[in-house]
C-alpha cells in the first residue's frame, strides 16, 4: 500500500509527519491521510514526496496505481486474493450468489477499463506538471 511505503520511507529518513507536511506545504491532517491511505496524493505532491523521501517517483507512482487498481476492483466487488499475474480470481457481487463466467469477465473488463482511464488521467497530469 502506498501509505505504508510513504510512512516507512519517512521513518527511515528520521522525518516527522509535521516536517514533511510543512515541506510539501500541506496541513498535517492531509499528510496523515496520505499515510493512512484515506487519500492518494495528487501527482505533483506524489513527485515532491518522492524527492523529499529519497525514493524514485516511479516507485511511488506504481504503488499509487496498484492501490487505485485494488480500489476499483473493490468498487466492483471483485476480490483478487493473489497478485496481478495470478489468473485465479474470485468474484462476488452483492445480490448475486452465482455469477456466470461471462459476467465475471464483463466485471473484470469494466474494472480494467476504469483502471486504464485513471492511469491515463494520472499520466496526463504528470505531463502537465513536467511542462510547467
């Protein structure tokens, strides 16, 4: 989880939540929400955070995407008990006790398309930041 990665890096650097929130020019509660996973830092803060913590921005971005993907799957009530490369997927949908294989694939496809849309939006925001 992104929040766990951020917290571990901050603690290893010996930086307090207050110090990092001040350096990011955000309030302490917002930063606490990043570490707890309540909210995901916007792209500009995610990149700054990586630089302040001495980790590669790409690593935090990848963590952010994984969190987003799992959230989307959760929103669709799709449970992935294994890693992304594992083909074993368990599906459950409220109100549906039995789901056909075709319906499972439809739900998974919807979740993946949402994930791709979110990733494209995120990448667009990063491009705007780099250009400014």
